[in-house]
């Protein structure tokens, strides 16, 4: 059974080439469509994780500096 699988793209700022867009709309066998959906989902999660890390890294560095300073004053 052949079906087309349309993927809901996450709300991220990213450019998807026309070639990749056309490729995503090619009819695929069910298992292939499922794999494509999983790959797209993992890629979206990777971008989200990168954004989270970018936002929180400065906070973690500041917390580490303050903790180090506190430990030095306690010694």
C-alpha cells in the first residue's frame, strides 16, 4: 500500500530546500514513511536541544562561578 506522508514542521527558523520539500512528498511505503517521520522528529528535537543549551549555558556558567566563590569563602 502506497501513501503520502506529510510532516508537520516545528515552529523553528530553518530553511528547507525545494528539493527536500519535494522529496518529503514522494509516495513511500508505510515503513519508509514511518522512518522518514522519525528522522524528521529526531532532527527537530536536536535543533530544540541545541537552542535550549545555547540559552542555558550562560546561566550554568554563572551558577558555577557563584558556587566556586561561595566554596572559597566557606573554607
